[in-house]
């Protein structure tokens, strides 16, 4: 079982000591009759709602935001939607009651957050979307995200080089625009390789726990399958776990997107072929800096695209050394 004693557990426990207290603070202080959390703490209050914190990518993105915000003497409240769209809406509604200077949003559902964005605009609270775009960009100040189409394309290109006749299953996530774009990029590249065949596309939340049973089912349904593209590193780890349990390690090539330490370690262990690395700390930094630019009355770029980079066994060690 590849997740046993996994570094991700250590990282999540470390984050819990930071996130849990501020989350409690935000919920405890959201009655309009009380002073805002910003006023009571001295300095501006910012909030961020992530679709999940059960992913190292969002932990690193949160740190990118915090470095900029705390360096200016301000504070960041971090909230975990736990992949629940309704919880995210309620969390952001509570946060809006505290009159934040700005909100950073990583939407669970790119189409289902419109009402929340309308309310934020009515209250004149700027929203900066991070990582996963929304379907109504006119309602947000700006969006900062990886080039997710290119990330998916790079994954397929890497697969085609080692297996030009790959028979692939895709594990996508259709309510998240970043994931939609990754699948689109993968499929556009696959169309250039006549002998690459996509057997099936399954809709799966990008977690290790969700991907594992789906991959187990795919291995049974498609004995000819020799490749899989899950949309992120946690999903890839779940796939690898199922592949390993089925005794097919080394027979099914796994390519993905994220570039996490966990993904790099799996590459070096020979279990993951490649991952298209994103730079979540840079996304967080750019988002926070643009929030301050806006608050200072200066214009900001509407769509900010952060480039991605393919990580294979040739450069995976650099990921472990860099973080």
C-alpha cells in the first residue's frame, strides 16, 4: 500500500495546526454585530476557500498567499470546503460577514458558485480565483491558474513517447475547470497519435481514496489497458495503489499533473512515469500581489496564466530538493 507512512500525512498534520485555529476563528466571528476579525486583529483580513486541503498542491498555494499577506502585517483565514460545493458557499457567506479586504477562491464547482460571486460583488469585496477558473469571470477581479491545457498535453506527449500504441483510461473531474482543461489538453494531443486509443473516461474526484476503487474497476473492465491519466498526483497515487494490488505494476503507465513531492517520489520509485508540474506557490504569490495592486487602485491583469513543466525521472529529484 503506497500511502502507508506517506509524507502527505505528515504535511497535512502540520497544516492542521495552522488551518484549524483560523477556520474556527472565522466561523466564531462572523456575526455582523461584532467587530470584524480584521479590526480586532489590526491589519487587513483576507480569506481563502479551497476545494480541499487534502492535497499538497493547495497547501503550497496557501503558503504562497500567506507569505505575501503576512509580510504586510495582514492576516489570512484559510477554509477547507472538503470538495463540498454547499459547504464552500456557506463558508464564503460567513467570511463575507467579516468584511474582508479580498477573498481568494478555489471553486469546487466552476459553474455552481455564481450566486456567491454575485453577493461578493454586491458587497464590493474583490474575489481572486486561484487554480480553477469560474464560469462567470466578469464577476471576479482576476483569475490566476496554471496552463492546464498544456499540462494535459504534456502528459499525453510523454506517454506517447514511451508507449505510442497506448490504450488509455482517463480519470477526470467534470465540475472543475482546471481538470476539464487538463483532459482537453490530453485528448487534443492524443488525436495527433494515430495508435493511441482512449478506452474510457471516468468522472472521479481528484483524491487518492476516490481514484483507487475506480482504477480497480477499470483494471477489471479493460484487461488490455496499459496506461492511465488521472488528473492530479493524489489521484495518480490511488491508481498506483490499485495497479500494485492487482500485480500490474510496470505494465500500466501512469501520467498525471501536479508536480508534488509525493509525485516526484513516486517517479523516482519507478511507479509513476511523469507529472506536469504546476507552481502553486507562484500562483499564491501572484494572486496576493494582484489583490494588493487592486486595493491600491492600480489595474490588474484579468487572466494570469502560470506555465507548467514536465517532471520525469530525469528531473524529479529537483522537486524534492526545491521544497
